[in-house]
């Protein structure tokens, strides 16, 4: 548990840098969908190979997706979702309008 706490502390420190925070926020949607796919696959007890067989997608492409090294199309994501027994939903939201805390 100490390692996790250390990671969260490090993440908090990294995000104090405005440039790092901006890049992190820009990539958030990408990593959110990856996390959902990995979670769903794990909960169903499926390997990447089994998901590949269900979707007709090469296992290497699923691996690249899950590692963040693949920029999937909507069709690709829909096929993965279907293979997991899920539906793909796309949602557009307003940016979070939080003001930076800048004590003077």
C-alpha cells in the first residue's frame, strides 16, 4: 500500500506543474476508456487472446490499445465493446471551468 500512496503523492506533485497538468488533462479521455476496457475484460476473466477471438481483432492491437500505444477508431472501440458485451457511448461535455488556486 505504501507504493500506491507514493504514486499518488508523486502524481500530485507532478500535477503542480501547469504544463504537465495540461498534458495530463488532454490525455484523460484516452486513458479513461483504456481503463474501462481493461477493467471490463478483467472482471469477465478474459485474456487479451480471448477478447481478440471474440472481436476478430488481432491480440497485438488489443495489447497496443491497453498499453496506450494505439489510437483506435470508433469502429475499433465499438467492436471491443461488443466483444465485452457492452455498448460504446460517446459523450461531449463542457470543459471543467475550475480556476487555478493561486494564493497571493
